[in-house]
């Protein structure tokens, strides 16, 4: 029973962070219909940013989210304005090539600056735990990052549902042409959406860095994960990505406990295939045909 | 650029007696294994300097395999056929070394592998393949012997990376514990780079093993120990085989790394000739502590270069001389012998060490010990 609870708790906690990565990707896809292959690399940039802020300025990784979030927003907005906006009407494969290229430039630039050494960010609480009882314990940094994730997700829902800009973003996602006809500046919405997506990915990077390790190629691990989460939840659905993230977290954790760590990816992908087989548009996705 | 300069240098030196020994190096200089590859590069650079002082000029041809076997293989083909090197030192990882070994045999190029652990590499009867470091089975047997001599462990759990290095090390460990009457209660492999091992560790904890045997590279070692502490995994000893558990980064994480037992091929406090001096000079030159990889690479390059020079740059003679030779240096006594199904394998003495107060201290074998071992593993704070 302790094993079950332990796996469930750590699955949900890590799933929360996955969800944050997935939401960023799904937001970008929803608004622009661009599949962002640089998503993991943006997350990696967020990790290094956190690392620099921590080592140079001594600011705690969780506090530095306040700096990372706006910086990554600007970075994402810049990418959108300078690069992505130019290929919005291009063929899908051209867009993919562009984002892959951007990702490669990011990871290799970081490698030039920081070398490929693994960086470990050790805070005073990196190995701290809270004992829940019954032999179950919760990692303190993971719990904090889950709470921050939940707060950010809630704020994002509020932003998308209640504010004018949020509604404009959703309108753009629903029908770009109609939104434009209604007087919405869709280019600006795209910049905001990509900025938000990047900020979320960067924040996820910041939140994982106290418990994970940092290296220039770390992005690829998370790009793949973000795709699975997004497609599983339904492309473009924020609720779907949240659900997908937590689901993947729990599945990984449970299969590692009850089958084998080596098989957990297999279980995740089998689940993924099954969902696609029976509900091709994803859990929360609406069919677009 | 460097290669071009070297090639230019070689053409300028026309007199054959002044000809430098042309030796190839295959190493993981970029890619995920680069942090360890860097040690090998530095070790070889130091060897190059020392050889120069002895009057042996080297012309090194550097090849970067980025940690991928297929790139390693094409590097070997190039070194063997186009560069016409006398011998090759490298590559780093087990997967690359195993791939390259067969090519060395095909092209009759003496290959001296400095630090790859997989046993199979020198167990295929390849006449041109030599290995400096002790293979994976030694990691396992020396660690388990150490634990058995310190306490009375009855059960053991394995957790290892699902790569060549991880699976081969733990497989030999499993075979070895069977002969010692220790029961395997958990046997888990994991894909490298996972963020969360807690559920796996909780599963292991529920089996309450006396020993936990881990095989991981650098970053995962820290995560595994952190999360072991989180879930409260409390065996009599944590045994960390190789790579990740023998780095300065790992030792620095004192909250989780203290009292972990690991083994290594080399430390700078061992009384092998020149070991201390090598450690000091390495630190002065590169600003970092050398790992055993650096020492293995240094010794390998010295042996390869001296042998190549004595054999007049002839591949066949170099191979025969490597096989017949005997050396004593920073790696202790080196001899490429045939035993237990191995060929051309240096039967190297492993050192068992424990992290005590943030420092690696050799605890076994007794004649090299700097501190007494702490056993059983103290309760997590």
C-alpha cells in the first residue's frame, strides 16, 4: 500500500510539472497551428536562466520564477515576431523545420557557453522531504513546484476565460480569419501566445531544476513528453494538456513501481496509442473535420 | 585546424629518425559523455608532455566519436586506412569500444582501451585489442567482497541504467552474489534521464534489502541518492558501481553522498609510482581533480607511445611488444595477460572507497586504506 501511495503521489506531483510543459505547447499550437519543436529547448533555456540567477545572484529557484517568467515571455515573443510570424502561412513541414532549427541553435549556443557538463543545482532543501505517514514521504521541492504549477495554471485559466486579451487569444485559436474580421490583432495575439507558451516552458524548467539536472540536450527529453501530453489531451486544449500531464506522470510512476523502470516508456506509449486508436482527437479534443 | 597543423608539421620533419610516433585517439569529446571524455583528453595531453620530456615526440590524430558507436567506427576506419597510425588509444564508452575492437582486429591496428568497462570487449579473443582498466566484473566483485567483509548481508537489490555499462555490470554482480549466497530481492533497470525514481525506490524499500547496488553515470547517481533519502530507503550499505559515484560533483553533495561505498580504478592517494605527482600536476594544469579515467588514459598513452617507439612504428611489432611487455607506473603494475577467458587484459587491482566527510577515502584493500570503513550505513538525518 505504501508503494502504491508513494507512486501515486510522486506521479501526480511530477505530472503537474509535465502539465505545465504541455499547456505551453498546446497554447502555441491552438493559436498558431504551429507545432513547436523547440519547446524542450525553450525549457532548457529556462533551466539555465534559473541556474545563472541562482549561482550569480543567489536567488532561490522558486523565487526566481518571478524573473524567469517575464524574461522567457519576452524571449518567446521575440521568437514569434522575428521568426514564426513569417512562416504562419507556409507549409507545415517548413514550420517544423524552422522550429527544429531554432531548437538546435538554442541547445548548441548553450553548449558553447556552458559546455556539455551536467549542472546540478543544489539548494538547502533539494533533498528535503515531508513525511506523510504510513512510510510515504513527499519531496519538498517537488511539492512546492506542484503548488506553483497549480497557481500558474489557475491564473492562466482566469486569464484566458475572463480577460479581454484572453478571450481574444481564444477567439484567434477558434477561427483566425473570423477573429481578424472582428477586429482582433491576430499577429499580436500570436506573439502573446508564443510568449506565454515559452514563459510556461521556462517556468517548468525553473521548477524542475532543483530536483533534476541541467545539460544542453535536456530539451529533447521534454519535447517528446510535451508532444505525448498535448496529443493525448487533444491538440489545442488547455484542460486536455493539464489532464494529459498528470495522467502521464501517474502512468510513468505506476508502471515503474509495478512493472519496471525500463518499461515505463513502453507503457506510456501503449496508452498513448490506445487513446489515439479509440479517440483520435485526444481526450478533450474536438474533431476538426 | 589542429589536425592540419599536425599534418603540416609531419611533412616538414623529413628525417625518419626524428619522425614523431603517429598515434590515433578516439574519445567522446562532445555529446552526453563529454564531461568524462574531457578527463581522458586531459590525461592524454599530460602524457604527451611527459613523453616529449623523455624524447618521444608524438603526432596525435584526435577523433571525436560524440559517444556514438557508428561515429567511433568511422573514426577507426579513417585512422587505420587513411592516417596510417601505429596504434589507437580509446574510445571511452563500452558501446563504442566494443564496436571499434572488431575493426582494430580487421585492420591489424593495436588498440589500447583505457577505461571501458564491458567485459565482452576483451573476451572475444581479439589479438589486437588491449585494455588498461579492470572490466565490469571487478567492480561488482570488489564491492560485494567489501560489503561481505564488513558485515553479513543476506539480501541485495539492484538498480541500474539500461545501457551496456549498466546491464553488464549488474549481470556479473548478480552472478557473483549467487556464489556468495546473497539473495537478489529486487532487480530494476531504468532509462537514463528520468526525472523520477521515487516509485522504483519505494518498491525496493518495501523489500528491505541489506545492500543496494547502483550502476549510474554522474547526474543520475545524485538523483538516485537524493530520492533514496526522500523515500527513506535504508540498507546496510549503498554500493555505487563506477562512473557516477566516483566524481567530485557527487562527493560535494554531502547530505546524500556521505558513506556511500564505491570502487575506482585509481585515486591520487594510492602508493603506485607517480600517482601523487600525476594528481598534483593534473590539478595545477587543468584546475580540476583527475578522475580514474584521466589516469587510465595517461598510462595507456605512455605505454602505447613507448611501445610504438621501441617497435619503430611497426604495427605488428607494437602488438607483440604490448603483449610481452610489463610496466609499473601511476596505474600500478600493468601487464596484458590472458586469464578467465580474457585476452590482453590488464588484471588491475580495484580500490574500494567510501565518501567520508565529503572526501573519497580508500577503505579496502587494507594495504592502500586511508580510513576505516563506516558500516552499516548511518540512519538518514
